[in-house]
């Protein structure tokens, strides 16, 4: 049986009242929707820009295990560490059939309006990936035109793969953006790590 996860966060240890107000609003929302099987995840005094947030990381692990059916947050800014993280998370929730609710933005992806908003958000994410992919490919063409060798093999754009990976893109996303296999992406990243360790 899946549960409902409610998540709240404050960026400094001085914002206890802010955390309490978020928690109160989330719990009241659950009561209004007659949701009883919810679990609270809260990061106290953790900056939204940090790459690791213990409770958010734990929440995402539970989502990927299929233990969470709905994620409810106070606002996008309390949940996402960046626009890219928000877009990627919403796409992942959609793929895993997990609903997402943000109280401040009045977004519920289980509703018709929410689904329409998700379509728009997904289009923006796809556009961002296409633009980055185009810039990377143009950069590779420019490098080749100047006689530079791209990657360790002619068939594998290693430098482009490593550059996209450093920006946080998944193997699947990189493979789609550069039109290569996920195995190729994995090999390039492993070779890159091996080279760095030797250096």
C-alpha cells in the first residue's frame, strides 16, 4: 500500500516557526482531503541549493521503491533545489504514476488543469534539453572543423557526455540528447572517472 508523503523545509535554524507553519498547512490539507496515511519529511536548516538534503533524499528513495503514491509540498521553492530538479522530478513522478501537489501554486497533477500544466512543464524541459543538445553538437562540429579530436573514439562523443553528466543529466537523458546508447554513455563516464583517478 502506498502512502502520501508531505515535505517541508527551512533554510536556516532560525526558521522554526516557518517550518511549523508549512507543516500545519500540509497537515490541514490532508485532513481536508481525508488523507490519513501520510508521512512527514522535513529538512530543518537546510539550504535549498544544497545537492543533498537528507529527508528529501529519503523521500525520493521511497518514491522509487513504489512506497509513495502522492507527494505534497508547501511550494515549489521549498521542494526543488533548482528549476531543472523540479522539472526532472515531475517527469519522474509522472513516469512512476506518482501524484504531485503544491499548495502555494495550487497545483495538483491528478486534475485536468494539473495534467495540462504538466504537459507545458514537460515541453519546457524538453526544449531546455534540445537547446543544450544543440549547443553541445554545434560545439563538437566547431571543434572538428578546427581539427580537434572529439572523445577517445570517433563514434563516442566522450567530452559531450561528460559535460552533460556534470550538469546532472541522467544516462538516459544524455543518450537521448546525443543519440547514443546508454551503454555508450556509461562507458564514457567510467573511462572519464578512470582517467581522472589516474591523473
